[in-house]
C-alpha cells in the first residue's frame, strides 16, 4: 500500500464538467456495485472485488463500494501516448458512481484477475490509495492503480511466480470503497504462517488505520490464538493491547466463517469501528502443499524414513553388521555437491555396484567380497554420502579390520570421517600388534598376509606409472578420438541410449578402475608417510607433510591453469585450448553443467580470472621443487637427531616418492574420466532434443531409467518434475548448511536441521518467515540499492539487515540466506515477500546496532531467535 495522493491539475473530464458537458456524455461503461458481484464475475471484476462481493452477499460486514470493471480499465491502456489515463467517459462514470453513494472518503485498490492466487498473493505489488477525499483525487488514484500494472516491480514479481508468459492481458479492475474510521485495524491469518499450524490463528493489529502495519512501518501487537479465540501468546508493543479478548474471539469466529466460505485458510484485513468488525479484504493463504517450508519438512521426513528403511534392508541382507550405521559426505560432497539424479546415478554406476572402486582395489590386492556392491553411496536429501562401514570394508589388506572401532571413533570425532583413509583406517599391521589382536597362532599369519599385500602394492607403485604412460593413456586417447567422431544426431533414440550405456560400461570397467588405482596408490603412500612421521615426530607430523607434497609434477588438469595464462597472453590459440580442455567445467562431475565448449561465456570468465591470477610457467615450479628438496633434507637431518637410521629414512623417502608420483596421476586420469563424461552429456543433450524435452529435464532421470523414457515420455516428465522440485529443496538445505557432515543412525533427526553452533549472544525477535539461516551480516541502506546491482549484490551466505523491506529489494531477498528487518510484522510486505521466496526472516528492533556488519549470525524464522556466533574455522581438508 502507498500513502495519500498529493494535489494534481484538474483532469480533462472535471475541467469539462464546468462547461456543462456531463449530460451529453455517452455512457459506454457500467460501474458495478459490490453487492451485485456474482460468482462468475471474476473476469469482469478481478479477484479482490469478487471476494468482497461474495462476502457481502453472504452477509459479512464489508464496506460499501463499487467496481470499475476490467473492460473499462482496459480502455485506459489504449490511451493515446504513453500515459495510462482513464478517458473522459470513464471519468464521468466514476464520478457519478462516487456522488450517487454519497461517500466522503474512500479507499482505491486494484482488483486484478491474477492477484490473490494461492501461489502468488501480489501483496503490495499494485498501488493502493486511502483517504481519497475529492473527485480529483479519486480519478488520479484510479489512474495510479492502473499504471501500477506496468510498473517494473509488477513485471519482476510476475516473472518470479511464473506468470510472465500469461497472455490474458492486463485483467485489471479497480475497487472503490468507503473508508472506515477505524479505531483498530489489523490482519488475521487463519493458520500460523510461520509454523503452518492449522490449530491456531495469528492476529496483528494497531490502533487506527492499518496502513503503517501492512507497509512495515510499525510492528503492532501480535496475538496467537487457538480456533476458539483463546489467547496462547500476546506480544503488546504499547501500554495497552489494541484488541480485547472479546474482540479477539469475535475476529476468530468471523475469520473461520470466511475460511469455510472460501474453502481455504485466509489472510484477512479488518478494521473495527464503533465496536463493529469490518472486513476490508481477504485472500487465500498458500495452502500447506504450496508452502516451500512445509514441502521441505515433508521431503525431509520422507528422506529420513527412506534412509531408516534402507539401513534396515542393508542389515537384513548382511551388508552392514558392525553396529550403528554411519554416513559421511567425506570428500564426495566437494566433487559432487547436490547433484542432479543423472550425475549421482552415473557416479554410483561407474564407481560402486561392482564398478571402479571394487575392481580397482581388488586389483591392488585388497581382499573383500561382494558385500560392498550395494549401498556404498547414498543420496540423502539430495546430498551424496558414503556408508562408512561399507567403505572401510574395501580397505581390507589381509587382516580383519576393527570397523566397529572406526564407527565409534567417528561418532566421537566426526572430522575423522573426512578422508577416512588418511588417519582412520588401519593400513599396516606390525607383528606385535597382530599377536596382541589375534593371538600367537593367528597373529603371525595375518602379519604375513599383510606383508604380502604390502609387497604387492609396492610392485604396483614401481610399475604402474610407466604402464599408464606406455599403454593406458594411449588407449584412452584413442577411445576419445574414436567416440568424438560419432555422429549422434544420425542415430535413433534407442541407439543413443545404447551408446550411453556403452560409455558407462567403459568408464566402469576401465577408466574409473584406473582412476581408483592411481588415487589409492597416492593416498596409501601419503598415509604411510604420515604414519612414519607421526611415529617419529608425534603431532607435528601433519604439518611436515604439506611442504613435502607441494607443487608436484603437473597433472593434465593442473596444466590447464598454465595454458589458460598462455591463452590470455595470446601464446596459445582458443582452438588449441578448447581442443585440450573444452570438456572441462567448473564442476565436471555434474553432468547438467555445460562444458567450456558448450558455454563460451564461461571461458571468458576464466580468462578474466586468469588476468588477476599469476601462472608462472617456469620459475614457480622450479622454486617449489627447491623448497621440497630443502624440506626433505631438513626432515632427514631431524630424523637422524631423533634416532632414525639410514634404512628408516630410505623407506620413508621411497614411499614419499610414490605419493608424489601418484597424487598428480590421479588428476590426470580424472582429466580423461571427465572427457568421457562430456561424451555422455553430448549424447543426453541430443536425446533430449530428439524427444523435445524441456531444457535440462533429462538430467533429473537416472541412467537406468533412459529405456523407460523412450517407452513412456509422459510418465518420465512427471518424474523429472517431482525430482526438480525436490532438488530445489536440497539446494535450500545446502544454502542453509542444514546437512550434517556425518549422519549417524541414532541421530537421523539431525538431517535437514540447522547445525549446532555456540552462540556468543542471543536476541529475541519477531518470527515472520520460517526456517533457519546461518550467514554473514550484511547491513543494507535502502537508499543505496543501486550499489547492490553493480557487482555488490547479496550473496547466498548473506543475512541482510535492513530497516524495512521495499519492493525494490525483492531480488536481493531472493539471493540472501535470511532477512532481519528492524520494523514491520508478520503481515508486512517484506514478510510476505520473504515467505514467498522461501527465505527465513525476523523483525528485530535496532538490529543494525545489535548485529555488527560482517559478523556471523544465525536467525530462526520460526522461533524468532537471533544468535551472534563465535567465528569458527572448519578443519581444512588434506592438501593432497
């Protein structure tokens, strides 16, 4: 809503009226009285007027008024020039209706056919004028209502709620109603808009007119009452409550009757004058199934139930047997965060389910059966995790592992589940420990088996690097050259699906296997070096490893940075660069993400980044190698001082050389692996075009579902749509940091919940949009919004703090993690926009003084708690 209009020049009709032209003016427009509105009048009167008319006919106390119908308003859109202005005939009809009813002061409101929808309230989007007290002001207010349909904020809102392509025309009527001299005004929700409880209503009220309340200028009193009108909670801002218990009960009774009339929970604007309730307007609240937070809660519970059943199934099959199930996002979430179903399906197909992990590790000598072929990876609320017990079983090296101990250690210290092969999983078995654990009879036998394994993996370390260079890499290059030449557009859909399966089989049986071998060799010997350093140097060991592994021989992916710098300096052509790296992307394992060859703008962004990042093609690697040599020599001297003999140092340096050799080779093989991903993406894109699917929709299927897509496209579309909506919730959880790094079977309720952080200080605010957000405080000056659009926009981790939310901040709300307003209430425009955007929001007086800019904060839009957080630095991942 907006304030009262100022003075204006006389309008054409009003000027002409003095010349006595009124009686001769043609009557082309029929003004409709509110009490004459019928159920089938939506197209003529708009949704707001329809609701008012239906309430009036049902006997509810609605102020008298009339409607300027849509056909009359549409004529204003055909006005000469750019101005939207009622013509003289329409002005005459409006004034005549105004005079005939003897109104002194009126409110002028929009009544569009597209507003007050279940999923789009349009609250505050169209102009409203109150206290209009003259004919001149009335005509001007009508014109301003009509012009608001063309305002930028209206186009922005329509686009956001998916109405931007609607071709039904303006569909705008205007309602003129007699003003009520309100003693108290307010808004009532027939369900709690924060908790979604249908057992209670929420009432926000102020003395006098309700405009300051709805526009967010004041917070007003807030009453939470049950459906019998009993007060459950009252927050009164002044010395006396604006509503009495009797008035609260009467309001609830009226509101529930309106809910019955319209069949949906209602958002009702009311005024009380002379002890009588007047209903100014009502609109449906988004029903439970339409509310993002409610859908998120349902999705979360479904995922918890599904995971609980999945764990029980794996236990029945004997796959897990070591106690409580534990899942970790380990290093998988950094390479595949919140993946599309197709991306996760490809990943699990090629790495688990008797894929690269099982085949590669068995070839290295690890001994395990088929117990890890099912359930190793799990997508939980759209986030990838691995089952710690099943993962540990793939590291059996000739002796039984104490996996139950691993699980208990992780529950005590969840950080151990991050790269568990580095520090958690046991990878050697000295004789004395073997005897202690397994007894004098079995212990030596297990020790011998481990020595056999150790000897075998050293043989792999000695020979595999040259084998890759001589045989494997040429085979990979030849395969890519051959498959890139295939003309997929000439193939049938069945043939394309078969080709995709061929690509998956090659990855699963060959490329992913070699990736796992190189990765395991690099990680195994890195861990052996760490353990030996720990034996000699204790806790300092971790700090000693990083200098020894710094700036290793460049992998093909590492070479990309240098070649990008060469491209920026015109030492390499764009064609040469794309021929080498065109299959790469920001996140190559996300199959939905365009590759460099698909998205020329992404290469331009990389070049701009390269201009600010120095890649030294000669000097820096040489200097880094010197630093490594220096660190190696210093370490050798230190170990001698600690009592190490020559053979100890030689063994350590040999294992260090293996780690240095295979960590970069792992990245080189990944370069070829993602090149095959690009083949799959190309095939999926061609298939999608042949089937005329929506852009990117095909990525919401799993690879195994592609044959079914060809048989029944309609069912597949429905499945893709559901998964797209679920991924939106998964991305919301990711944005809010609601997914725990480690999930324990006994604490599944932690899934989709805010992390537990230590609070430095807490404040109690008014909750206006549910959900929790953790982020960095960004104090916004509403008068300087332009700066937010010039490269300084709100980031996903920002919690914006603002005196009140203007409509110009709509996009910035959508881009933020949360919103803290200093004024307003549960029904303010800012609160409505926050809820429709799915962004947590609260109202906290003096928030910009209480919450320092750039501080860490958590807001709870359900309870109103605002917590300043102590800065915490997450443990760094291993630099390998």
